């Protein structure tokens, strides 16, 4: 089973930017749909963004549209989440997850990373 690994979290001021990366050593990573989720303290985990393979279709939560961009580099087996105009409410642990197939659903992700902390100060 693919084991995603996230990196790139940190502390940033409101209005700033961060880029998260998700990668896996398994070659099948390039043929999986990859999603980013986040969980803030006391809240349920929520879908942030996803990217399918083959067609590279993308999907975003309404709360991040226009500010976050998801992309993937097949040569590096890496999916990125570029986060701009960050707000304090974006503070959360961000998780990368994968699911088989190309459907951009927010459900049925079966492999999860350990998460990376993003903190946005006001």
C-alpha cells in the first residue's frame, strides 16, 4: 500500500504563502488520485483539494478556491498544494491521502500520510 509523506508545513503570517508537498516511493503513486485534507483542533477533518491522475482534473473546497492550487509533477512523483493568501482559519494539520482510480471524490481515500502542521498567525 502506498504511504504518502507530506512536507512543507510551518508558521506563516496571515496573507503569506506556503507550499506543501506529498510524495511516495511507490511507483503506483502516479496512477492514484491524491487529495489534501485538513483538521483543525476540535473540528472534523475536511477535504481541501484533490487531483486525479491521467487527466489531472482538480477539485477544491469553496473555502480555498482562488487561494490554493493543487498540481502534480509526474517526473518527481510529487503532488503540491500551493497555498496563498493564508488566513488564520487555515490553521490545521494537513494530510495527504490517496485513492485508486481517477474519480475526484472526497471519499474512499485509503492511504494517509502523517500530516504536516500549518499555522497562520494573525
